[in-house]
């Protein structure tokens, strides 16, 4: 094969790899934004539960402590500048568990005095 074809092929492969890295970075950024939005929505759900009387003060304190733990986990995961798929899944499971706990406590028939 002529040398020009090898060079052209290497350039194309390099461009494809570079474009792929940009897509991965955008995907990781999207995951981080999604995690942040979800944390905000869950904090709003806790605040709404307190305002409506569905959550007691001890329930509120426990859920806020859980959200702070999730925040710290997120900080550790983002510390190296990338969040792997496995790390994102772990974060998602923690958020799912917290979300179920919020729903359960809001509907457990306990009322704020």
C-alpha cells in the first residue's frame, strides 16, 4: 500500500477516536447533570413533605443525612474527573433507595405534630 493511504487511514482513525472521546466526556457530563437534578428533586420532595406535615422532624433529619451521604459519594466519584458506568449505576441505586424511603415515609400515616 502506498504511504499516503497509511497516513490518511491513521488520520481517520485518530479523528474517530478523538470524536469518541468527546462523546464520552459529554455523556459523563450528562450523567453528572442528571445526578444533580435528581438530588435537587429529592430535596424538594423532602421539603414538600415537611411543609405538608407528611414528614416528621426525625424523618426529615434522617432523610437529609442520607442525602448528604449521597452528596459525599458523588463528590468522591467525580473527584478524578470521570464517572464510570459502574460508578453511575452505584449512584443511581443509592438515589433509588433514598427515593423509595422518601415515598414510604411520606405515606406512612405519621403526621407532624
